């Protein structure tokens, strides 16, 4: 049976020191660090910590704020505790969301392919803002 419910995939947190943040999450909170060795070696742009089988927190270096160009003004979120919230949806729901946003003239980013998330590489993803300016990413793995 396929479960067609929306899920929280990941939340991106701005941090000053990703290694220290991962250490705190590991030691104080008990969240398993992911890609920490790869981050320290300069192979990936940020580490993450696992919240559950399907949800992670990305520990984004605050110095990357200027690189947040997926939507106009996205870099302005730097210094806020959360950069964006990612929703993982089944492919049909992903396509339906994209259509609903377009019908309402909500600006969306270009589609991205194979971006890393809680369940590996997502087939497609895109970004959009809610009316309050919060940034969301939608993605699907199937």
C-alpha cells in the first residue's frame, strides 16, 4: 500500500558553526549527524542531523546567505532561525501543488533535480513563498 500523506522532509537552520551545531544536536539532543565528515572535507556544502526516518535538519552556514538565490530576496532570511520548510509529497500531489500555485499566480522557482534530502535524492523540487513571506520547498522522491 502506498501512503499518500504529506510529510515534513527537512528544515534548514542558519548556524554560525555547522560542526559545533551538529555536535550540540548529537550530544545534547540525540540527533544523528549526517554528512559531517563530508562537510569537514569540503565535499558537501552543509551537514544535517536526522530527526526521524523521513525528516532531517540541515545545518546551513550563515555565510551561505548570499547564495540563497532560489527566489528573489531569499538571502534576506539570513539571521532568522529558519531558512525554509520542505514538504515531501507524492508525485501527483507535487504536480497538483505546482498547478495550484501557478493558477493563483504565486511565483515559484525553477525546478531542481536530484537535490539531497531526508530520503536521499529527490527527483524534483521547487521553492515558493506563503503570503507572510515564509519560504517553502516542495519535493517528491517517486
